[in-house]
C-alpha cells in the first residue's frame, strides 16, 4: 500500500510573517489579487494588515467579503462571479475556516467550470485542473485550512454541510502569522483550539493513520495540551505555539482522515449553524470514550501529553480513562458547552442527525465501526 502525503509548496511561520507576501507574489509573477475575507475581519483592521502591504508594494487587488460562518453555496457563487469580474490571477484567503473554504471553492470552480453547481464538489470529485493559485493567511489557530486538501460548504436548502476532498485545492503558499490571530475573542480562540485538538486526536487514531502522520499528530497534541488554555487567555508565546500546532495537525489529518467527532459535528453545523469548534468540543471526549477499545496503545501517548504521570506504565484501561478525562477537563475549564441543547439542538432531530452523521465523509475513518443508530444514541447521550 502506498501512503500519499500532500502539503503546501511553501509556508512561513511566526509573528510578522505576513511581511513576505508582496515579494512572494512578485516572485511568482502574479499581477492582481482577489482577496477573500469576511466583514468582521475587515472592520477590525485584520484584513487591512495584508492590504496595506499590497498597497505598499503597488500590487492591485479587489476584496470580497460576502462570507458567512459555515459558508453556504450562495457565498461561493457570489465570490466566483466577483472573481471572474476582477480578472485576478491569484486568490488570497484571509480568515478562519469560512473565508479559506470559500476561497478554495472559488479557486477550484474557476479552474474547473464543469463543477459550477458547487454540490458536485462533495466527496472526492476528481477535478482535472489545479485551483487558481491560493495564498492562505489564517486568522485563527484551529482549522489548518491553509495546509489541507479539504473544505466544507453548507447546503442551506438541505440543511447540511458537505465536505470536499481535493488535492487540487491546497494553497501554494501558507503564511501562518500569530499576530493575525491575536485580536480574536477568547470564545473563538477556545472553539478553534478545540477544533485543532480534535484534528490531532482524531488523526492520531483514525484508520488511515501511519508512522508519518502519527509524528505530526502526536506533536500537535503535546503542544496544544500545554498551550491552548494559555493562548486563549492572551499569552503571546502560547498563541504562536498554537498557530504552529494547528498547522502541524493539518499536515497529518488532511492526508489520513478523521472520524465521527467530525462526522457528528458537521450535521450540527448544517442543522443549527453551530460553530464547528464548539460542536467538536462537546463531542471529543465522549467519542474518545466510545472509541477507546479500538485504539490500541495510543491513548497512552495522549494521556502523557496531558501530564498523566504513569501513562506509559499503568493498566491500559485506566490510562484510557485518564486520557478521556483529561480532554473532558480541558473542555470544561475552557468554558465550552458540554450539552447539545446548549447549541440549539432539538430532540426531535436526533434520528436525522444520526443518519446524516453516518453518511458524512469523515465517518468511515473512525477506528470503531458505527451504525446510524449508534450515532443517534451518542447524540442522545449528550442532549
């Protein structure tokens, strides 16, 4: 069996890293940028930090900000029309998962117009052409969209989110600058940080995991375990560590898959527009408990990352319980919701949620096989 790994051509890290963008654009021969961001980032001046650099370098651009959380098909279509009108030759995504996902969908469809209905991009669509070149500038330490081959779009008409997995969508350049993340509100830092932790833990135990992906995921778990709470409270060094750790997790999970935490979180976003990281935080520890018997010795490493002293020597059953409790305790301490009713879930929807989670593209990667009825029962236990 051959294991494939796909990463960015080039990536920069560290506070102030956005300074490299103008020269990188010039070196690559780009003449006009189409910047995809969102209104709050523009209004707060975060997007403007990159625009100021483009202005200073004399590089023309147009800005598109019609991006909603859990971006719907309509945002993609509006962005595609604006991109075509702009006659730009490079996309710059500035933001968290929603601007980055919108940017990827625009770039893929612009290069592959036969997928203009957007829905046909679900799963592994087999697009023939690489995306319009993308420069990704994340403003949250969570999604790792800047280094993944995945993006998620919401079909509002059908109350569902769908995942697109396409090697052609990976940005050619990622610029991971923790200064761009500093002004995010604490709640967003918590939610995106829990998303990153979920990527790392699910990627570590997913069916597709292997030695190289394990290396990335374990390091990400270690850094996130020690850094997330401090970063949420404004510690600059911890924030820089989180920016790197979420990227490292993305290098792994993008290539080997995830599991039912994401499989269950996506319907919660589609049904109720629940923030993705918040939903992951509710689900992560309970799903870890559900999967524990199917994870071999890997929970020893997770427990050790969270400071369990005898993680490598204690009985495995006890270590697994300690790993689950460590993640649950962090989630509680951060103030993330722990029950589905807190994010607007309705008991009458649980059966439909279970079926939607069963059909999600992430679910087959789960280390423990599941049925729709088991997923419904998991939802119900957390209602």
